C-alpha cells in the first residue's frame, strides 16, 4: 500500500470467533502447551473453569490486519505494547479494531492504536504498536528487441549499415538516417525487408536540428511508436595530419558531426524514453581514445574522448529513469573509412592484437545489438572495447 493513501484516523476492523481448533493449532505452532490453554481438566481446577486462549493468539490477528488491511502488503510490525483484560474462551467472538494515531512520511512508519472486545463488549486486549512500510525495489523488464524501434545515424554504410542490418535481424524496426548515399540506404532497406525485417530510410544531416521533429513524426506514423533505441554512429572521413598543420575547421567538422549530432538526437529522443521509463542510447567511440594515441590523430581522439564523457554523464543522469547509455569502441575496423590507414600499418595493427586480425563491421554491430537488448539490462555507462584484445 502507498503510505500516501493512509492518514491519521484511518481505521480497520475484523471479527473472529475463536475455536477450540484455533487454540490447539496455535499451541502446535508455538510449542506453548501450557495446560491452562489445552487441558480442559486442568482448566476446571482454576478460576477460569475452561481453557483460555493464548494472548499472543489474539495478537496474531492484529499482525494479520497489519499485513493485509492497515496499512497492508509490505508492512513490517516493528514495535508492540499490549495489555490483556477479560480472558477469551473457545466460542467467543472478538472484534479487533486498528486506528492510525501518528504518521511519519520521512521514515515510512505508522503508529497504531489497537482494541479488541468480545461479544459482550468487554475489552479483551488493548495497546499500541508501530509498523514500517518497506520500500519496494521494482525492476522493470526491458521490452524485447521485437518491440523496439531503433534509429541508427550514419546507417547506410560501413559500421552503421551492419548495425542496422543486425538490429533488424534481431526483430527491431530500424530507421536508417543517412546524409547523402540514397542508393546504399535504399538497397539496405530493400535487403532488410526481403528477409522479413522492418526498415525505413530517412535523409538528414545530424548536425541540423531542423527536420528532427518531422523524422520522429514519420517514425511514429510508420511503426506506431517512438524511437526506443538510438545509435549515434554518424561520422565523416578523417585524414590524419600533424597538429601544427591542422586548422580549427578540421576539428569543428568532427565536433559538429559526432558531438553536436549525438547531442541533438539524444535530446530529441530522450523525452519519449523518459515517458515510458525505458530506452537505450549507444554511442560509437574508438579504441584509440583508450590507448596511446597514434601521431596526427589528435582531432579524432579528442572527439571520441568527449563522446565517452557524454556517454557517462547521460548514463548517470538518466539511469534512475530506466534509460541506459553505453559506448562501443572499435579498434581499427575493415571498412571504407579505414582506407586512410596504410596497408602496412593495418597489417601491423592486426598482428598486435591477441586475435591477430582487425575488427569487422559485424563484430561492432553484434556488440551494439547486445547493449540494446534486455541481455545487457544492468549495464550502463560502459565503454565496451571491440578491439581484439589490443587494450589488454
């Protein structure tokens, strides 16, 4: 029961006819075989003339009322003080009443006044006690991927294409956000649909806020629900250059696509996730931000490091609302973007990994699908390296 629904003055009542079987069953349960309670011959030699019900048997009905009626399920009896007046015999009807006399919202504790009277109106028990309502830790199960809508930025080629394809194979409805390559995006959608998947392609620039609302409305109309999963994958080709020969424009282009893009899209989908108290964001980082950076890669490493900071900050801020934010950091991956790395250097990097190869786009995609699925339901703020062990 919610403590807010209980007020000072709230009451509960319960009537019970005490039977001989009740008394004997309580004796068996408690081990209290005092002949005053269970031996009729012994009781006749006392002033009571017949067996008397255990006092704690009466108190047990108060316990029942606390746990089942006032305040109800989840209440823990923490203190009691009872006095017993007129004795209770088999066949007596006892009416119990509870009344809340004090409420402490800060500690979740109620003080209760207790009275019990028999069929003649005589008080058989009275007193007061305190109960505490325990906090309940509720774990909301995340929906299966088949009940999710995923949006992948930069989803038409390379790692983004692999992520979109594997998410669709896992049952998610996929929105492929692309900037220029209409042909690749269309081919990917056709391929997903031919295999029974659900996908649409939407043209858009992640650095521009205009058009985001229209895209989200289109998603709602197509799939009947909001975006549950966001993969911030969009990037631009990077050409290594000496730091002293770089310009702010080289840095700004990367910052706009990777940081501004992640900012705009995360800010756009988070309200819907907050409303349903569920959702996942996965940012695509780089193993280069975890290890010794190679020369001439300062802008790329800096931006990916900033994206890790954003990942951790959002995970901490929105975790209490059921939203998970993680990062996948690939090592050098065999995609079109890796063509800027000389073949000799790529082979050297492969030999330096314990697995003796470079990552594939599917390697990265599988990690992303895992972080979007209920299987990773207790993982947030993590940076998952998909680097063949190079970080070891």
